[in-house]
């Protein structure tokens, strides 16, 4: 009788409450009787409340910034325009041809939610020096809002 492959979800408990939980779908038995991952390994986008509060405080000068939980991370909106992501306690802001060079010059990388997917999103990590300066972060965030507005579909 041929053996049948079964699936189960394995959720490992985190080492600490802020650690990301990784969920992998496992397929029963490879040629040597062991288990092997099947499909994609998802990384948690979880952001701590302390980091979320810090970012929102730093962006206070812009006004009308709201945050919404999404997939464990946080989406940032200015007057309804989605311009930033907080994931794994890193702030990513929207980029386009108008501001991408600021990020690449600083050596920053694009947001990549999945390790095993080749694509990235048009959001780049904010340099620590910028994040720590409310004045600098406000300037970068305004550029991100403008990029998001340029990229938004026309109604």
C-alpha cells in the first residue's frame, strides 16, 4: 500500500513574548523518514507597541497620521494615504523615483516580507539617524506621502 502524505501545522512557542512566531506547513517523511518544510515559511511582521508609539510620536509634526494593524505589522496612513509600514520594529517608508536615492545613498534595503519570494515592495527601511530625529523623519515621511500620492490610482 502506498504511503499517503499528511500535513500538519507546527507552531513553535516563541522564546520571549516579543519574538516572532514562525508557522511552517510540514510534509510527512522524505526519503530518510524525516520531515521537511513544504511551501513558504512565513515570518511574523509583529511590531511592539513601544516601537509603534515611538514612531507615531516622532511623526506628530505631520499631523493626521493614523496606524492600523495589518498581518501582525502596522500600516501608517496620512489622511487616508498609505505611506509606511512598521514590521519587526523597523520603519519602512514608501519610495519612488523622487526619494529612492535618499535610501540607497544611506545603504538601506527594501521591505521584503517573505524570505523565499524574489520580489520586494516599494518601501525602504529608514536609517536609524533619521528615525531618531523627529525633524529629519518628518521630512522623509512627507516625501513618502508624496510618493504614495503619486502612485495612488486616480479616481
